[in-house]
C-alpha cells in the first residue's frame, strides 16, 4: 500500500535537457526542505524517462519516477505506443492512468482505463487512476454518481488484493489548469464518495487531490479530510513550487 504522494504531471512539457535540469533542481531543493513523510514522484514525457531515471540514479535523488501513460498490451503491432514493461525498464514505478486529458483528447474509455490499470498491476507498477467530473456534470449534480461509476469501471474487475495497490486521484476537470480550486468541502465530499464506492472498505486506500494545487493552497488542501497527497500539473514545472507544495503537505501529515 502507498500513502502520502506528491506527484508532478509535467504533461507535454520539457525536452530531455530541460527534464534533467528540473529533476536535479527538485532533488536538490528536496534535500534542503523538510519533506519527510511524503514521496515525491515525477512523471515526465515518455521520451525523457531514460534521462530522468539516469539522473535520479547517478545523483541518488529521493524522487520516484512515473509514466504519464502507456498502452496495456505488452508488445506488438501498435505503432506509436509504448508498453508498461517498457516504461518499467526505464525505472518507472508509477503510472498515471486515465488522466482527463487522455480521456478527452485521445478517447481513452473506462474500459481502456481498466485494462491499463490491470496491466500496470501485472507488472508491479502502481497505477494512479484519475477520476473527476466536468463542470456541466457538477452543475447538474451528477458528480457523485459519475465519479462512483468511474471508480467501479476502473477497479471493479480487479481482485481485492490488487485493489490495495491502487492509488486514486480525484481531479475535477473544471479545476485542472484553470486556477479554480475545489473547496475543502467539495474535496472532502468526493474523498468520501470515492472510498464509499470502493468494493471493499475503502477507508485505507490512497486518494490524491489534483486541480490547480499551488504552494498557497497546499496546506488547506492537504489538511482536508481524506486527502493523502496531490497530483500537481502546472506548479510541478517549477522546482521551487513543487517542493514547497511537498513541504507544506509533509507538515500536515506529520
Ligand atoms: C493535472 O494535470 O493533473 C493537474 C492537476 O493540473 P493543474 O495542477 O495544472 O491543475
């Protein structure tokens, strides 16, 4: 089981040179800050994974590596895709699954999310399954049902013991990259919804919040009941901000 993660989703930013610099910066800042008790994970673009894993190893940085996406088949005629065993060989121990940008721009379905999750677990990677409603769904008060059904679709076909190795990230689409942060009440409600949608007692699963997390709001969000860490987009592109967020969260979890 995993807990207290601060995950940086770099999206399609940073070529391998910029990725090396940012990784080193995060590693150095994290040594100076008090981030004891949280694990820092970076998820660079796939083409940067080899460079980032080399720098983590060479400089002995306390950073874990994740992929933003990979295909669920292990190999074969799937032009343009990268498999989970391939990203694992590059040092990944985490993988983001079903980010709303994959769902929206690349047609990733609930079924694909479930298959990718199962493949990640088969290869001992921790899947970080992203769920979250659009503004329209929330306005129509369908968010509880929508997110519950995303959870069941993603993990319903797994065994109970596999489900213990899964991380969930609640990321309301309307809060991603918009500067609109969900309120503590909204986040607390959805943390509880995700845990009660879990096929077993979901009390001890790891659930992250994502959506415009910044150093300024990290303490309040990390102190919100049920939040075990963050999935950070924009602010993870700044080493200073990313480590500040991690330090703020670490303080709340101690
Ligand atoms: C994300 O991309 O997962 C995300 C939460 O982005 P941002 O922090 O920029 O809202």
